[in-house]
């Protein structure tokens, strides 16, 4: 159960439009699983995400692109591999990670 302090912190991050957009993005099961995975791992390669979710790399990339466009993820290239991690400057996504995942 959330404390009053946690509730107040979450409410302060809500600004309407961003909140609805994030929940719409996370409404897809695969995107939610990717978000959850990145909440538990500091960074994950696209190919690993595809393997975990049992989907193709192009489909995983499409889901990651949507999450990235929602300012929830940032991309990091290392050679030919592409890694994703959660953005630390998105307060709504950070609150969801802290309180739910």
C-alpha cells in the first residue's frame, strides 16, 4: 500500500497529456514487458529483448522506437549492437518504475 508521501510524489509528476501518452504506450503487452525488463536491467540489447519476448528483432525494434518516441528510453550504440535503457529524466516513467516495477 502506498504511503501518503508516495502518493503525493506520484501526483506531482502528473501533467495530464504526458501521463495519458505513457499509459497508452505501456498498454501494449510487449512494450510493458520491455519497460519492466529495463526497469530491472540497466541496459539491454535489442536482440536480447527479442529473444526474451520470443518476437523478431524488427518487431522488438518497432516497440523500442515507440517507447523511445515517448521519451521513455534512450538508445546507446556500441559497435553494431544497439542497447536501450530507461531515461532518468522522465519523471512519470521513473515514478512508475519506482512504485510499480
